[in-house]
C-alpha cells in the first residue's frame, strides 16, 4: 500500500511491493510551446550541485533485491513540475503545503521499472523512492519547480524503461518530465506533459515510459505487462459518467446537441446510426435527458464538458481562448449585444453603417453592458476604446477589403475566391451537358438543369460548349443536390430564404476564371414542378443588381457548406475518431503514436466546446448560417458521401477533375488551372508531409510483414473503421493496411487533415467573411420576381433590397466576432515543422531527429516558394491591384488573426 503524508507505519521493512496496477493514459509527449526553455532543466542535469536534496535513508527507498551492496549504482532523478502561472490565495497556500510535503519526501512516490524481468515477480525489476529536496532551487520562471529522487540500483537492475508515479497530495499536479541523470554516462528522459491525478481520486499509479519507441514485438520483457495494462485502463468499459480527473477515451454518438428538457424547439436528432450516419465523438457518459432517453443531458457553460484530462487546454491557451476569446464572447458579448439590439434588430440600410463597424466601432450603451472588461478581447480581434463612458468594439478591417473596398463587387473576385478563398475545395470540372441532378425526380422534379448549352454559348464569345468541354474550360460549384432536400424546411424558418445553387465558370485563355451563369432552385410545388431560375451577369442596371443578389445567395450557400461540411465535418469531426483510437490502441511507446501525437493537441477540447456553444441547438452556427436548426442534419447528410480515401489532397483534386496524374509534374499531378493557389501550395505541403511520413515509417518497419504483424497498429486501424466511423464500416473504399506504403498513405492523409487542410479552410474565415457583403452567412429574402409585390421596391431602391436580404446588424456582428475568434492563433500555437527546444527529447532516436530536421528545412523552402509565387505577376489569383496574397498555407505565423500559419493540429 502507498504511503501518505504522516503515515509512517507503511515505511517499515525493505521488501518491495509488486508494481501497482496502472491507471491513466499513454503518456502525452511534451509538444507544447511553453514560456520557459530547455536549458533550465539541462543546468540541473549537468550540475549535481544545483540540486539540493536530502540523503536517502532506508525509509525513503526500497528495491526488489533488498538493501544496496558495494556493486550497486547511485542515480538521481530530476522531476520537473509546472504550476499555474496565476494562482489565487487558496492555491498559493495549498502549493506551499505541497512543497513542504515534497521537501520532506512525503508527497510524490516514484517507482523505477527496469526493462529486464525480475525472476521472483516475473515482472520488471523495480526500485522506488519519494521525491525530496525541501525547496527546489528557484528557476527563471516561478511556475517551474524541480525536485529530486535518489535511487540505489542493484548492479543487475538493467536500464530503466518506465516510471510509476503515485501522487499522495490532495490534488493533481502537472508533470513536465522526469530525467534520470548520468545513467551509464547519459541521461534517460521520460517526457510527460501530463496531469498526475491525486490518489484520493484514484489510488492507481500513473505510468510514464521513457522516450524510446518500440513496436509491440520489440517491447522489452520488463515492460510488456505495463504496456498492455496501460492500454486496457485507458479505454474504459463504456459505463458510467466520466469524471474530470479521468483519462478515459471512448466513443459515443452525437446525442448531446439538443436541449429537449429545456424547450421542445431545441430538441435535435441524434447524429450517428442508420438514420443519420456520422463520425463518433468522445463519450462523456452523462445521464440521459428526462424528455428523450436517446439524448444525453446537457451541461452548460461555464461548466466544462468532459474530455480526457490531458486533452484540456493548457493555461496559456485557456487564457487566450477561454477568457479572451470564445467563452468570453459567448458568455458576455452576444447576450449584451442581444440586449442592446433586441428592440431594434434591424438590417443595415446603407454600406456606411457596415463601414462604421471598422471606423467607429459598435457601441454598448447600458451601464451593465460596460462590464465587458478590457481582458475580454486580446490580440487584434477588436480594438477596445473607452470613450465617454461607452465601450466601443472596433473590428479590424478584413483583408479582402483592406486594399480595395469594392473588390467584392467584381465577378473576377467572386471567382477568385473559389480558388484562393476560405473555401477552395468545392470547385470541380464540368464534364458534360446537360447538367443532371441525382435526386429522385418524383420528389424533386426533372433532373435537368435549366442552364442550357445555348445560354452558356452566349457567354463564350464564339466558342461552343463542346469545344469548351474538350479544352476543359468549364467549371462548376454545385450545391444543388446537397441543399435542395433542406430548402423547404429552411425557408419555413423565420428570417431565412435559400435556394439550392449551381454556378458555372469559364476559364479564359488569359488565365482568368469568371462566372457566367447561376442556377437557383426551389423545391417543386403543386403548381410548378420546375422552380428553377437562371441568372447571368448582364449589362443593364436591373440585371446587374439581380446578378449581385444571385451571387450573394451562392456565397451564403458556400459559407454554410464550408462551415458545416468542409470545416466542421471533414476536419474536426472526422479527426476525433482517429485521436480516440490512437490513444486506445497505440501505446505511447509506439512509434506511430509518437508521430501522430502533436497532430492531436487540443482537438477533443475544441470539439467539446463546439458541441456546447457553437453547433448545439440554438447555438451560434444555427443562429448565424442559412440552415438554422437543420444545420447539423445537413452536415450528417453530407457525411453520406464522405470517403477517407478522397481526403488525401491528390485524390480529392483528381476526383473533382481539378488535376490529372502526370509523373513528370512535381508531386505527380498537373493542375488544370495552374493558378489555383490552394492546390498549388497544398501539394507542396502534402509532398513534404508524405516524404517525412514515408521516411519515418521505413525507419521503424524494416521487415516485409512488420505492418501486418503489428497487433496494436492493426487494432488501431480496425477500430477507426469499425467504431470511430461505425456507419461507414462496410464501405469497400477503406484503404487496406498491409504494407508500409498503405500505412504511409493513411498517416499522410490524417496529418494533412489536421494541419494543412484545416489551416487552409479555417484561418481565412475573418479575412474573407469579416466583411458581410462579401460572404453573407445567410440570406433573409428570395430574389424579387417581376410578379412579386416587392419587385417595385427593388426597382426603387435596389441597394436597400440587397442590404435587407443580408444578415441583420445583430447577426452580422455576432458572426464577425465568432469568425475572428476562429481565425486566431494562440500564443502557444505549435506549427508544422517547428519544435520548441524543450521537446528535443520526444524520441530517443538520432536518425528520426535528422529526418524531422529535413522536414522542417523543406517547409522553410516551401515558405520561400510561396512568397515568391505571391510576387509573380503572372499569377492573377495571388497578385494584382488590391489583391491580397494567398498565405493560408504559409507554414509559420505569429499569434492573432494573421491569415497564415499551419498549426500541427486542429486547435481552434
């Protein structure tokens, strides 16, 4: 039994108890950017005099072979702990007590486990000791503490491969790492960056393995049982409600989005299952709703939704995001804005009212509304100005209009954003005429589009449609089949009017993409089974304004599909099962776990926050985007056509007809539109990731059957398919996992999804969407027809009609604030190819570190290539008067809304 403070009776004798049963998660390697640097630890390791510790007594240490002898070895373990940077009075008092207990050696018990078997216990040899050292030597940063544990190892102990940690304090602590100094002339590192629970919460010890990667078959004998039991403990049993201190990873359906107990209108269907297939989320185990037993009860802010303990935001991220960003936004700003505007939630009546958001700010008039403290918004999200006792929320000018206020009006800018905007992943080649729907004609009317050859040829200036198709000059953004099944329900919502849209583009011989026709469709009615309207740009004033309204409807559809499908579903939601399976099936010793770990940071936490406040019933997404209460049902409908094999960038480009295979081209692909910034830059990033992953996999899987014989790896891939994406488990397109090439392809797709793909479609949200007329998230009116009473009002004041069709002032400011939040890099962001000096011990493998250095250097070269492309005047989608450069796939960035930078993971 473990000893606690003051429990002297447990220290008699020298016999060592068997290793305690394990609890916790595979150790999370330290990939976080912290405010302190590696030399703080190195100084202690290299200078024994820097560590003040008491000499070890028989009460402090026990080992499996009894007392030490002349052939034993003395080793010292340095334990590095991170405290909170901001502590209240109670926490400071508690910390002083913990430091006292650690100082006298009664707070943290450490057990070293050898890689060799003890023939008596048939498990790894072990010795244990309490950390000691009355008050650690002060470090450069007050929140970093270091303690020491002294061990006497028998001569035949072997190399330590794991440590067991028992926390005898009343609360958890954050362990950064443990380093055993000078073991046979070299230190041994145990990277952690993990929370160690109190034994009051769970009596089982935590395990941390050293930084040596082992395939399951290579596991040293003394660690095999620990490796197996660690994985068993992390998966849970699928029962009970999860507690905040736990590190249990399990699966559940999306049954927590609605609030049936609060209001009938806030009930939402379960996503996941035969009726509405969807990826699985992390299970919380909360009780069922009282009204609907299929739904999980809600937990509302400020109370946190459960995520495994090490998935939660670190303090720097929490300060930036929770206090300064989304939580403050959702807790304070939106309700205050609603109170301010509830009696006058009106549309913008002129463009100057929109401009005032950037020039003058948004005034919060009531005294209570001034409680928005200066700490609510940081970075460049909003400039806060205190003026005559009123709080002004002043928005930064979005990049899309920063140099040219009127760029959004032009057709070429509308088209350019299909290639270089925030949603450049829906444009596809148009292969044949007529354009046909795949929906059931008995329900949705004739499948033929009303965009005809004759209409298209009027816009081609003498070129035939057949010639344009042959030369691959016609492209399309087609939301018709995705949206039409939802349009009737959407248009019955108050303040929502939508069409299912198709847009056809022509790629000119001068390299310019221009829109030539827009089709807007409504569901059939008893009086008309073909409610389809087609618009072209025209040249007279009336046609021009109607064309502008048609483009606005297309943009609103694009914004909804972007947010609900390409952003949330294809990156956030689809990545979550990969993360859960990685923790459940791959030991932290596994080389693939170590490879994937930096690409999993913060994703479960940000997804939990999204379920709580963004994609939930009545949340920000429903309030701000066209589908309203049907938003997540639309997302689930889109999942039916999701395929893992097409999430690879080259496969996606080929599937959309935007590229063809060409062995002579860089990356083996030739783009049909050379000036396609997302694809051109994305292929550079994809190729760099692929090269890094292939070299890493080749390094560890050296035998022909090493992939198929890796039991953890095979269980991991099986679980992703059969549990994480359960509703897709029988699809034939899942890649096989039999060879190194199979594995490299799967991993490259996952890492691309978490890094480059998410960066490309996330961090441009405010730069492009922050100016509502450029990218409205919903439309409130249909386009007036000549037989409609509103047509005369449109003719009298088309500008007012246009602006009154856009989101209201409240809706616009709400979504601007959220988009700005989601476009922001935290100060502790970790970028692709970058590693803090502290993380150099993430793996004990010199060749792997050399490979990573090559990967980082390659990304540096790519950054230079992209910068040069952005200066090339031939590339019109990157350069030109007032055109912002395409920087979303530049690997590096600083904090804030920068419109660039590729984080390792989906962290916002």
